C-alpha cells in the first residue's frame, strides 16, 4: 500500500510568507513617509528662521538709512550664502514730532522677507515691524 500523498500541504507555508512580506513592506513604506515628512518639516523650519533673519536685516538697513536722513524703503535681493535667494521689501514711514524746543522723527519700518514662489512647498514669508525715534 502507498503512503498518503502530502501534495496539498506543500504550499501551506507560502501564505504566511507572503503575508509577512506584505506587512514588512507596508511598515517600511510607513517609516519612509515619516522620515520624509520630518526632513521636510526641518527644512521648512530652517527656511523660516532664515526668512526672519532676512527681515531683521531689512529692518537694520532701513533704520541705518533713516538715522542718516533717508527714510525711504526699497527692495533688497540678498546674495550672501545663508540668505541667498531671499527678497526683502522694506517700507519706512517718518512722523515728525516736537519735544520742547527740539524737533524729532518717529520711524515705522516694515520688512517683508520672502523665499520661493507663493503656492509652492518651499515658499516662506516673514514680516517684521519696528518703531523707533531719533530722540537722543
């Protein structure tokens, strides 16, 4: 007499093996998505910090000009290494006032720093405002 054939049992290990391959593949894809999102978040945070530095540079530039007699705005296209590609639009408004017998000015400066094109993932913008006077 012949022993019973085990042909049906031969493919039994294939189902759990395929299941494990699919599960491990899905876990790897999820880990890759998380890593990519973290890298994009870090990159965007760095770009935002640079935009803030660019806006503050615009405030400093306008304050220097205002204290030297020219409260005029302008556009700065920054080219230094860490701020290359940022555009800063600066506005300056002077208001005259009198303190006793002396005449002074109050300056309102706004700097709008941008990088990239609006609507794209790498677009950042920062707006800084400062008010000061030339009263010693």
